[in-house]
């Protein structure tokens, strides 16, 4: 995929004019814009560059954005303690949004140029545009959940006379003017093909829409899209006996909706390996007590020994096939030789989001049924209403189930944020780690700081308070 992106990148560079035969000689390893966007293959290569942008965006950030700030992880002696103490800064890993904007820029270029390519079947063009719109929407959805108001680019930057600076657009406007319209249009553009879960299809778009509507607490539309996703009849829960397949062989799973494929021979080692599990590097993170104690003690939960290495607390093994040494210890690959099939959405995610939506709309019995679908699949005894006697208990039970089920799948932080639970859950954890920790005393701490390089690149930007520049 990196090679495909290389072709895309060099095709869209704006070349400056020059005089003299030598300076006007066309480099043999570059394509000028007038030579590109001529065939359908050019669109395919450009789309590969868009997908590559998601890979680059999530390589390490899959952990930083989804789990590093939560009660899923504490840091080891090798990790940055500011993640464990909520002391983020404008230079901390994960604060740079540039990879997401790079992806958006590639998407904008494809959306503008692809319609002008001749002899492309309408059905194929619709498919390329639909996938691209969905990825652009996902990028903006990620941006607003992490940083709040952000600049919006919906056209490519091609003219050096055009200002490269933009002010931040409000979150509501981005949802209503970009994220939701892009996803709805993309869904209509795509065909019914779903053979490749590493590409965007109708199922993955429906999943992103569900996630977006849940973030907005629009349970009516969230439930509607859950029904539409179920009506596709493409997905079901992976059986208990093969639960691990979703991470080691997702293409063969009935549950996976959208995954990112990482091949170290093409992409280099997957970034998260050096953070949570490889054999040539000390992990930055280890399982926190809330998860570790459950998996260690409750052995009826089949997820425990398949999720966290119970012999090495700083290793997440759910992404690796079982490979044991002669002492029964898991063998891990080198960080540079890791293939991790990053799960983006799977059907258990949708089932538990349905449970969340049902409890929010006053349907606790139906919500309990959905919760138990995932809970019993994990080998555990079904819950009853008596297990959740107080108001709020059922929601906490659903979020706890999501914590166990989606450990290290870039979900926990967004689950807590979506439900207004960050302060309630994390303040006691932070104070246990550092007695005088102020916790989430300032609401701005729910957002990420803007990276210093991003601030320096755009004079219209101001740092998210209370962070310093």
C-alpha cells in the first residue's frame, strides 16, 4: 500500500516552473498533475493513498486515543507517566492531528479529480467516491471527538495564492454539515459488495453512522441504523470457541465489520506493538487493576487469557495467534515484524451500543437482553434485572462489558466521553495514582491539547484551555 500511495503522492505535487533544459527535464520517478488522473487505475492508486492515511493515523494512536488515558492502562516504567496522570501537553504523542488532515487532503483531491477521469463505469466511480466520503467523515468524526472544534477542508489545496489557514468550525456544524451528510451519501453510493472487510462497505458506513448518532445521543436514528445494519444479514456474533479469530483471522470471522490490515512487509511493523506487546521492546503500558483483576480472577470469562498475557501484565496478546515456547509462554514477534489487523467495528460493538440506546430510552429489559448476548458469549452466567437494582447500574454494566470485550480496541475513552463518565470513573483512578492529582477539574481536559507543530503551522489556532502552548 505504501508503494501505491507513493504514486498518488507524487501525482498531486504542485511542481513549480523553471527555465533551462535541465530544470525542465521531467524527472523519471515523478508524474506531473497533467499526466495523472487519466485512467481508472489512477483512482485506485489514489484511494489506496486514502486508506494508507488511516493506517498512518492509527499506527500508535490506536492506543493513545482509545485506551492510554483510561482505566484500561497504567504506564510501565518505560512509558510516559503523563498519560497515567492526565498531564497531557502540546508535545505528547497522540496530540498531532496532521495525519488525519493528510488523509482528508488526499480524500478531497480524489473527490474532485475522479469524476473527470474518462471511461470509468458509473458504478465503479460511485464506489470509489462512497469509500472516500466515508473515510473523510470518519476523520472528521475522530477529530471532533478528540479536539472539539477544528478547521474544515472540503476541497483540495491546489493554489499557492490561496491562504492555507482556516479558523476552527464548531462541532455541531461539522456533524450536520460534513460527517452525517458524507456518510449518508456514501451509503447510497456503495454497492452491496462486502467480501473485503478491509475496505469500506455499506456495513462499515452503517456502523460509523451508529457511532456518530450515539455520540450525539440521537437514539432514534442510532436504533434505525442498527436495524438497517441487521437487515443486511451480513454479521453475527463469533462463536465462543473461535472468539480469538476476530483478531488473528478477521477475514474469516462472521462478526468483523471493518478492519485495517497491517502487513509489516509493506507497512513496517504495526505501531502499537512497541507500546503493548513485542519481544524486542519494553511495553509502555500495562493492564490496569480494573481489567487485570477481573481477567485474573474470573476465569469463566474466556476473554481474559485471550486478551491479556496473564504471565506478563505489560503484554496484550489478543492480536497474536497462540504460539508458545516449551514453558508455555506466549512468543511475540519483533516490533518491526508485527502484523496487527486493527479492529475498527465488529458486531458485538453494535449489540452493546443497542443495549446502551435501549436503556437510555427507558427499555431496560430489552437492553438487558442485548447485554447478555455478549456477556454469555464470553462464557459467563446471564445477568438478571436484580443485578442492576439502582438507577445507572445497567448503563455501568454495559460499559463494563464493553471494557472487557473491547480492551485495547480504541473504544474505552470514547465510551466514557460519550456517556459523561470520564470524571466519575477516572478521578478516583488518578487520585489513587497521585494523591494530589486534580483529576478532571477543568472540563477542557476532556479534549486533547493541540500539538505545538499544528499551532505553529496555523496562526488562526488557539490552544484548547487549560493546556498551555
